[in-house]
């Protein structure tokens, strides 16, 4: 474990209010905020955006072992 955290990458997701961040794999992450969930690669390229059905910020996000995204809102 590190004595101090190290920033490896900064991704500008475009949210005023950030919800959750979760790794899909070593090359992709999901970020939730406001009314949607976005998937980015490690180069900060937006790969996919999913709007929540409630049009509100998800309470939490998770990923199954097979890569399927789950969220609660």
C-alpha cells in the first residue's frame, strides 16, 4: 500500500456533480453523475452514454463479471 495516493489519470466527464466511478476492466471505466452514466477508455475517449430511466443521478453503479452494467436510481 502507498503512503500517499498517486493520481494516474484525470478524466473530464463533464459533470457538475459526480456520483460513482467503477472499473470495467484495465482499459475502461464507468462514471455516473447527474442523469446518465458514461463509459470512457484510458485515453479519456467517451465510448458510450446511458441515460437513466428516472432522469436522476444513479444511487450506485456496479459491473458483473461478464461486463454488464447495473445501476440503481
